[in-house]
């Protein structure tokens, strides 16, 4: 039947972008139409395993997803930066190659690990060093030394200084790991529009973030333009780590300088820093934050029917919210909503608000040829909503 | 922006929700206020004699499931009018107010130039209203828009849309209409049946030869149209003009075809207006396909009853002209008249009488069944033949040498008028009265045990299965001794009337009925579950089995009959 085939084809060429409700934290999964899976950040809070808390039991949910797809690995796991709310729980969930005790036992494998250079370099004093971060840094260094299953974004001098003697000691050339370093302004190898229906354009980090010495975690974070190809139609997903407005400004100006303006446009925007005003300006504003000019430019590059996702706690519009110090900030939300409306975008969604704040569910976007749609998790209404079969005479055939 | 939306007529604006009086409208308003995807634009009201008849809520709705570039033309944000009638038994009308809202299936019949109405439900209004709530209704609208935008609203296995709605008026065609049509000299008449209490009536098309007397008949025209791709359901045309416009939108020139047809019916000698010729039936055959590239899936037949004779229609369409009291072909008329546009038409449903294939389809009988012989046209045999015959199962000959007596009527399918007639013949006649020759049962009045008789020998020769419903012992035992006979099975109802027995031979006939009969006795004796009443030698006792529940009888016999055939195949 022709329309049945069309439907099957349509489903087959649909990518999914899933945002998990992990509180003021990030976890996003991209499921490509041909099956490959990319996970960006990981935030599993211990208390989420308790049914009473709204945060999703991420480990359980991801495991269920992978089980259903008969997999025990992600093609890529990318940690945009080393803040706890982007890595929490990861070292218990994933298999780490550098030590046997972090392997087996149902751990999920990471086929390729993507990390910003900062994650290999950060030298935090013992007190502020979280166990999680230390393990991940060790893992990243291990993979880089072994020369496989990792991509490191930007190659600051400090990292080269650390790496090269070690390579020489192994009897390898100093440039032996060059192919594992990705610079901003390039497309990440391993994925292509043709083969996978996706390409990852790296906006950040820049070398200067690390070379300036003290690494500011957020600035040196991964920022991508993820371009999805659905049957020939292209859709852009802007994935930002916890960048501040000045970082965004730099990204905008550098990208424009290199005439890559199209890499700034977006159909999906994962806004940085859990809806903090600092991603727009250094002043919160009383009712609404005013973005700096370049950030405003970025906001106005949203395409029609675009969505903004805030991976954060709920952002209600009440008196108390306006006085909040920690993100999310209602003033920032107001700003985003204003510009979203101006570009003809659809909705500003908050991960911890959908479908309600008590038990939020992942926000699932489907990216198909005809556009980006948000499929609601709750099927509202009784089975009466489903298509009912018309009465038939006889054995499933109609009578003329 | 203002003229991108339709404006509703005959309505006045209401200032606020407090002015809404219809309960459903208020409930809907509250639900809309609480719903994040809906926003109220305007409230309107239509009144009659001071009381509101319809209250309309104009809303904007956003559907996140609608892809932005969907090929069907549905927008993320649509403006709708939710028209709540004061009659609580009627559904709420949902109108799409955007002027360029696409034409889709699942839109209710609408007039051109007016907002389309969304056909949200598949069930009848009564069924929908039983579980209707405002939030579910609002979600249903979004569901409709989202599914339509993906082209998923019409499940692929659902029959292709009808082009017109069902009607009160019917035209019944003979089962072999297509075949009869091939004979160009065939003449058909359409008889009009009596009107039913609700005003509908049924017409019957029959092939005739010679003159037909007084019955009111109509002339008849048959049109085969080019295939149409199923699209939205058209509204019922009330005049020939509207019908022509509907078909014209599907690239069909109805009037041109009508004119051609009329002209071929009238020869050089012309035609005269006849008092019989008071009505015209236009039968339209429309092949329907799912998409422009697909082959047609089925053929829609529609008939339109025009209460004017073919001559009158010919004049109105400019196909004929009147000269000297006769009507001739008018091929010079380059100025087509439009008088025909106002001729009224009544839409008719076209139904076809059953033939074997359609009977089987309706009964979910997949196989054609055997060429069989039924021995015994008594109560059981007549019941078997009634069900098998009506459902198109098998090609039967029936043998019985008995005739109908009054006491038979307590169970036999025969009627009182048949008393005294041979049972086999009665059964065959009743079948003919049902199927009108589409399938036939061949009656033989003879003693089936006499295998040497000609008609008996003949049918036994060609049969693949013989069903013994004679309720005697002579026939099955005799058949068991004859090697030349086809496979047999024997059936009877138990004396207490609560069970049916089937004795089935294998294909090779290695175990014959007499063996199975003995096994049956052993079962009764040994098995405590079966009725202990022994089977009597006396067949008349069996025939006079006590009356029992009719429903039991029917279900027993019906599944029995099916089991006979299927069971046999399984064993084989």
C-alpha cells in the first residue's frame, strides 16, 4: 500500500534529539535515523533514583533505551565540560578503559569519547577535585596516550607540553596523536551528512581559552552546531555548554569573520547555563535581561518554527523567581521568549517542566524531512483517541 | 491579515465568557483557558427568537506535532471556530477559518467558498458523546491536525473514501449487471418501489425484453468516468448543475457525456415523448485510487434520479431539439443552454444483488467449497443447504425422494405453500428465490441408494464430497459398500436435540461410514459424557426428534457444515 510505505520510509529517516530532565544539569541524546547514538553530557543525581523526586533516574532510563535497541554502547559520549552537573554519575555508569575495575558488570561502553582539552589539563587542588572529574581526566589521558577512542577539542600548548614527552617515551613521534585533535571551525570527523545524516561543526573551544593559563571551565567548553540531514532537508541544533555571554560573543564574531554565518542559525537551541542571565549579559535586569548586541544577533538567527530548550529547573513567573540568585532566571527566560517570538519560533521549553513539574519526562524532538516536531510524551485522552477500525463486512474486505 | 480568515455570518460578538449560555460552550471555554496551546480570539453567538442556537469560540491552536514544511499545508498555528450547538445531541462543529486551509480527506461536506469542517470522529455522534469531555476534544483537534500534517490520518488499510455520502434512495442492480450490459441490445427498466416511512425509496433495475406494462419506469444512462484520486467527500448535489460542478472539479464533463449518450439513444427517426418516460436514472461509475500514480482500488457506483424523462433532459441540455412533435439529435447547437442546471437530482445508493463471490465475502468464507451432493433434503439437509447456499459455499445437487408434509414445517425451511411438493425441488426453488440464478442447486427426486439410476449416478460421479443428511442407516451403509463413490460424510442431530454428530471419511476412504458408525456406538457406550440414549434403527424416530432451541440448532448446524469441509481437509 503506497501510503503505508511512505509512512515506513518517513519513520526510517527520522532523527531524534532527546533532552532529559535532570534538574539544573544537562543530558542530551541524539539518535540518528540509521541507529547511531551520541550522548552529550551526563547528570545522574543519586536522589533521582527515589521515586519522589522529579529528576529522572537517568541511568535507568538510558539503560532501558539501550536495551530496547539491543545495545550496550554509545557511539559517542561527549562531555562539554567538567562541571559536576555535566558529568555526575558518569564514572559509575560507563565503562572506563584505563582500569579493569571500571569494566564489565553491565557498564555502558563509550566507543568514542569527546572532551575539550581543558578536561585533560585542569589542575584543581585536591579539595575541589571531584572524584568524578579526576577519573574522567585519567580516562581521557589514557585514551589519548593509547591513541584510540577519543577526540580532544583544541590543542593548547599546555596539553602539547604534557603529551609530547610521553609519546617520545613510548617511542612514538610527537605528532602521532595529531589526528585526534579537533580545532574550532572544523567539522568533526567520523560523522557525515551523507553516511549518517549528521555533521558536527565545532564552535568552541578556542586555543586561547587554555593558553591563557587559568582555565575557566565554562569558557573552554564544547559548543557545537549539529547539522541534521533528513531526506535532504537540513536542520541545525545549537548545543552550547555552560558558556557566558562573552564566550558567545566571541563565537559569533569569529564565526562571522570566517564567513560561517550559517553555522549560527538554529532550529533547536539548547541554551547555555541552565537559563542563566549570564549567558545574555552581565546584568540581570529587573524584569527582563537585555542581551548584548552579538548575543542578540545569535538569538535572531533562530529559524521559523524553532524551539529553545532550557535544561534547568522550572522557571515560573512569580515574584520569588525574579529575586533568584542561582539560575534559572526568569528575566533570561523573558528575553529568550521575546526573541523566539520575533523569529517566529514555536516554544520555549524547560526540561523540568514538561509535561509537569512533578514528574517530568524527556523532551523528544523528531527531525524529519518536513521539519522539527515535538512529540508529546503523554498520550492525552483515552484509547478513544486512537484510530478506530471501521466496521467490516466479512473477512476484512469491504463490500462494494 | 484581516482577509486571510473567513468571517462567520449570522453571528454577533459576545463581550465576555459570562454571556455564554450553552453549558458545553462554557465548559469548553474554561478548558481552553487552562490549555497552553489554545488561546481565545473571539466569542460569537447565533440566536433565533431570542434564544442562542449556536455559540462559537474562535481560537488559535498551536500543534507541536505539525512539521513546519509538511506537504499538506497545515500550519503550526491554525485559527478555528468551535461552534457549539444548543442541542446537546449534536457534535460541536470545528471549522478551519484560514482561507487557504488545504483540501484534505476527513473534511465534512462543505460548500465551496466556506470554511472547511474537520471530520474528527469515525464513530456516530451518539457513540462520541458518551465519552466526550472538553479537554479530550481539544486534544482530539490537535491530533487531527498533527496526523493530517503527516498524512497519517487515513490508515493505509482503510477503504478508499467514498466520493459522496450515503443516501436514502437506492438503486438495486442485478447480480450480473456488468455481463448484461455487454449485450448492447439489452433493455433495462428501472422500477420504483414504494416509499418508506422516512421518505426513502428503492428502485430496481431489471433487464427486460419486450414491452413492460404499467409499472412506473425510468430511462437509464450509464456513465464511466475517468479515475479519481480519493480526496475530500463532496456534498450531496441537489441539482444537475451542482453535480456537474462536482464532477467538473474532477475533470469530468458530465453534461457533455450526458449529451453524447442521449444522442446515441436517439436515431435519425427521432424519439417521441412517451408517458412512461418520466424519470431518468444516471448511473455513474467512478474508479477510485489512493494516489495519482496508483491503479484504481475499487469502483464507486452512484446513481442519480432525475424526475424528468430523457427527452426533457435532452432538450434542457441541448442534445435534442423538437420538430414536428418529435425529438431529434441536435448536433449543430453550438450555444449550449444552461436550462439543465436547475433540474433537480436525488442521490441514490447503488447496491448489487449477491452473486456467489459476494455472498462468500460477506460470510468470510474463503474457499469456494466442493462440488457436492447432499443426500436428504429434510430438516437438517434443508438447513444445511439454506446456510451454504446463501453464503456461496459449494456447488450442490440434492437428492431426496420425499415430499413436504405438514409436520415438516416445524423445522424444515419450506413454507406452507410447499406442502405436497418434492423436498428436493422445494429446496432448489427457495435457493433460486434468494440468488435469482447467480448460483443454482440441482434437485433430484430419487432414491439415493439406487446408484445405478441415471441422475443419481451422474452427480455422484462428478462430486468430490457427498454429505449424507438422510438420517437413515440404509444410505450410509449402502454407500460404504460402493467403491466407486466419492468421499462421504454423514451428519445427524442427536435424538435429544442437544448435539450434532459428524462422521467423516478420509480422502482415500480407507475407513468408511459403516466403520465410523460402529465407532460412534462404542463411544456412546463407553464414554459417560455423550448422551446415553442409544441411536435407534428407526429413522422415523430420528426424524421426529424433539423440538429444541432454534439458536442451538442453527449454531450447531452452521459450524457443523463448515467443520465438515475444513475437518475433511485437515485429515487429508
